[in-house]
C-alpha cells in the first residue's frame, strides 16, 4: 500500500500555484508592488500639484522670517525670528505641557487609584465618581470647559484672587513672583549641590548599616535638615542674593512677576486630570494584581498599613503598572496637541497651524510635525522600557 | 431547668444565651466606626470627603434643577442674578446641536438614519437575540449604503471608467441616461469587468490554475462593487445636501459610526498581517500600525485636510468631511489592529494546529475557528476603542467641521442668548450627552466582560 501512496506525496499532482511557498512569495510581491505603486502615484501627483500651484519644495523656508508673535516663549523669540525658531518655540511649549502634565497626572493617578481601593466609603465614592466622570468626557470638551467656563470667568486683574499675598489669579492667567538672582547665587547653588551629595552618601551608608546592624539613620529629618539648612547658611553668608520680584498691580494689569498664560493653565489642568483618571485605573489594577496574601503576610510581620503599602504592595504593583503608564504618558503628550483648540502656542498650533498657513509648505511641515511626535513616542517608550526592565520580576 | 444536687452544687444543663455584641460594633454605627472613623487619618479623610461632596453636589443640583430657568424666548429670561441653568437656550439651539445646518425640510432623512441605526444596533448588542449574522450584515454593509444615500441625497455622478479614457464608449452610447444613471459609464464598467475577468482567468489558467474560478471571483468582485456604485448612482429624487451643511450630533455620529464600521475590518486585516509568517506583509503592517499609533489624531486630520489633496490626482478634490473620515478610519484601524492582535495571541496554538489538521485552508481556519474566538475575547477592548473613537470625534472641530461640540461652541456666540449662564448651561448639556454615550458603552463592555467570564470560571 505504502509503495503506491508514496510517489503521490512526493510528486504532487496539484498545480504549483497551490504551493504555500509560491503563494507566500506571490502575495508578498503583489503587496509590495501595490505599496510601491501607491507611493509612486502619491509622489507623482504631489510633484504635479506642487508644480501647478507653484509651491517650492524643500526646507529652505525654515530660514525665512516668521513675522508673527507667540504668546508664550521659553527661548528668546520675536517677530523677526525665523520659522525654524518658531518651530523650536512650539516644540518647547509642547514639551513643557507634557512634562508638567505628566508630573501632576502621576500624582493624581496614584492618589485616586489608591482611593478607589480604600476601605473608607466616602473616599472610595469620591474616587469612583471622579474616574467615571472624567474618563467619559472627551478631552477637548474638558480643555474647552477649563478655558472658557473656568479661566475666562475669573475676575479681571484688578479684582484678581490673591493667594498668600504672592500669587494672583485673574482672567489674564496666573501671576507668580519671579525669582531674581544676584551675584553670589553660585555659592548658594554649590552649597545646595554639596548638601545633596552628602545626603546621597549618607543614604547609602545608612542602608548598609541597616543591613548589618538592623538600625539605620532617621534619614528623612537628617536629609531635609541638611538640604534646607546648608543653603540657608550659605545665603545668610552671601547676603541673600536670591530674592523674589513680587507682581504689582499698576493700572489695569500687573507689572513684574511671571505670568502663566491661561491657555497653559487650562491645557495642563485638563490633561493632568484627564490622564490622571486613566492612570488611577492602571494603579488600581496594579494594586489588585498583588495577591492578598502579601498584605496579610506584611501585617502579620507587624508592618503598619502605610509601610505595607509602601514597602510590599507598591513595589510589586509597579511591574504591572509601568507598561500601561508608559502609554498614558504618550497619550498625554499626543493629547497636548489639542492645544490648537484654545490657541496655546504648542507645536501643532505654531507650526502646523500658523506656519503652514503662511508658507503653504504642507508636506514638509506635516512631515516634520508627525516626525517629532513619532520621535517623542520612541524616546518615551525606550526610557520606560529601560525602567521596566529594572523593576521586572527577577525569576530564579 | 437546672439540676441541684443534695450537697447544694449547682450545675447548669444548658448554655447561657450569649449577650448581643456591643452596639458600637454592629449595625450602622459599627460599620461607620470600622469604615469611616477607624483612625485619625481616616476620620480626617472622611470629613474632607464629606465637605467636598457638600461643596460640589448641592450647588450642581441647584444650578441644574432648582434655580434653573425652564421657559423663555430669549436672553431676557435668564438675566436675573443668581439664576441657574438657562434651559430655554438649549431648547432654542436643540435642532442646531442635532442637525447643524441641515435643511429643515429635509430633516426627516437624518431622522430615518438615526432610527434605523438604533433599530439595527439594539438587537446586535443583546447577546441572546437570534440572527446575529444577518443583523451584522445589515448593520455593517447595508446600513452604511442606505445612510449615505439618505444623507447626501445619492445620485453621485459616475462619469467615466477605464475605457472612456480612450474615448471608446461615448461614440456608441451617446449621452443617454436612465433614472439618473449614465449608460455610458455602465457599459464601460461591464466591459472592464469582462476584460479583467478574462485576463486574470487567462493568466491563472496559463500557469496551471483554475481559470474558471479565478474569472468568476473577479466578476463577483466587480459585481459587488457595481451594486455599491449603482446604489449611489440611481436618482432617487432626493435633494442633494452638501456635507458642509451637516453638523451637530449628526456629524459626530456619522464620524463615529464610519470609524467603527471601517476600522473593524481594516483592523482585523492589519492584525492578521502583523501576525503573518510573510516578512514583507508583516513589516508593512507593523510600519502602518506603529506610524498611526505614534502620531496624534490632530496631525492626522491636518494631514487629511492639507496634505491629502496634494497626493491625489489634479482636480480630484474630495469633500472635507470625507477627508476627515479617511483620517479617522485609518487612525482607529491601527488601534483596532492592536486590540485584535491581543485576541489572536490569546488563542492557544492547539486551535490553529487542530484547524490545519482537519484540512482547513488558512482563510477557513481564520474565519471559522480563530477569529470567532479571538473577537469574542476582545469585545471589551473593541468597545473601549469605540469609546475613545467617539471622544476623538470632537477633534474635527479643529479642521472646521462643526460636530456636536463645534455647534455648541458656535452657539455661544449668539447675542440673542448672551447671558452669564449660557456657557455653563451649554457645557452641562454637552457633558451630559457625551457622558451618556461613553458611560453607556463602558457599562456595556463591563456587561459583556462579565458574561464572558462565566465560561472561564472554574
């Protein structure tokens, strides 16, 4: 029997187009040809269209004078600066919102996430309401709400809300004192650096001693004391070179101080609360993933609730929390592009908005903008992956 | 009931009934001591939380209900100091918030679309109701075509196909048309289909394949496409309504539903591509997915608005809403692909091997064995990406398409309704609408998740 069947398997009667290998190569060739054809068609069309509309291609426009003002600049910029400079200003503004937003979103997220699991009914209820309401409203809606309904409704500068006599909140934004550095600031900064170094060394030494003898140093008071006292003494010796320039109301507006524009405040608050709600859910899932036996074991060792959470539960929960946390950080950075909806001068508003309208260089500008976000995405995920590797479970 | 011995010893013959627990440890008081005031910090948190609730909830209720104005013709009604929500403003703007500037006498058309959508969607969502396959076919294939015809008015002018470019058809048929259908175009279309089928069949036949089935497949594809174009081409006597006149909730739902209907099949294809053994297909899928996932939707919309027209042939200037729709669909397809991939990865290898062992082709294996299991597993994920798609529809207002939020923002500028509370009323209304949609979807995903879990519980 087998002699009869053998040759049929060896030399199949079916056509070679049914051979999986041939099929796979054929399919891939078709896919490749399609993509290349599509790409060629796009490029060809773009060339014809650009020629018809007399738009010059290339990145030369970046050196032209921009001629428009920007309401918030972290680096010197004026209307005579170039489009390249405007790009830099927009990029820095985007990064500023991203960093500040991520900082606050993380804090909100961790507190609310822990609150969602609290034994306290009131805390749990409040946290749940917060998460459910914020997560189910569009971020652009929330940004517009903060901008139009909250910040624009603030009183005029003359009736501005005063916090601690230093910070003024009005419909023109938040005005805070500006630190002024005079000669001698260097010494203060150096002394602070030195104190920091000492604290770090002490921290490691204390940890080693605790491992050997079971008794470490009370690091919190020592560290705080050193880091506050040493710079203070240095300041006293050099005659207090760092002072605050207080904002003052002159006429209809404030003079002095630093003005945080309302667009920035609205965007940051909205993004931080929005992303914070998502982070809270990640944190909750992470904490719930740590088995209850860990908590019980920690309690039976005599650790208090706070210690159990800080030393046992959270380090283990971090492994589960980090990967989704990364994507939340990326989401916040990408959502910061919603700034264009309220006119905060971020990358998209300044570059893909104003610059694109003035120059008409659609292809270059949108390619650069998308490229920036892609690079930001890649950098964030690389950093987070490195961290993730460090906290990952080391298995025997 | 006790025994007494002669020497006076007293022995109880039954247990004393236990005393009730101290009143402070049971009931509401016990619960409060346990949960709300167990420590100083906990007490402080409770008091702080209660203060927060008192600060937030009563003013909101007072604003929305107690102090609210319910009747009025214009801003005069809502000008009193200390007045709450100005609901007449919403009533006056309601039609605008729902339809935008869709012509008033034509609004029965979006109404039918809304109703048909609801009628088809509800049975699709109830898991125990029968005929899911037919229902899905109606919702995902037939409904979009009908909705398109109703909303735009149909009668899209199909002018020329392949052969007309060489001037071959027009001389024979002339400019005849039947019920708005251009005869020349359809003659051209049928001819092209026949030629393509013959060509493909011939090639497949030459290299040893089944020429007849190849030709039939090509003809079927053309027929399907033809039905689609024909439906748009026939003149139903509806007045055309430009998408520029659409607005409000109508646009929000059009974008959301189009995104959902387009992103699911595209996402499945991309996920399969990413899991494929073929390196080029896999690479193309990965690049596509990661590119769209790495950029914000705004830049995608800018891309669709400013860059896409440059990439298309000269003179082809697609409609603004259509461009945004393409952007949204591609963007959400990339996210959908990752959700589906998660489901594909959760299917044990034995399922694939079993399918191959019974001799199923790759297509049959995916269609009959793997995808049904994988998609059921990730229904919560799919619903979640629908929620974010729904929230993302608001972004189109930045490229000047007036969706629900865009209409709301536009209505704030009406001097007829300029009152101190207009802004808050509008935000409250829009917030409630968005919340109901998104919260409803998330509850549904939880419901499905729970239903699915039962089968996995040991």
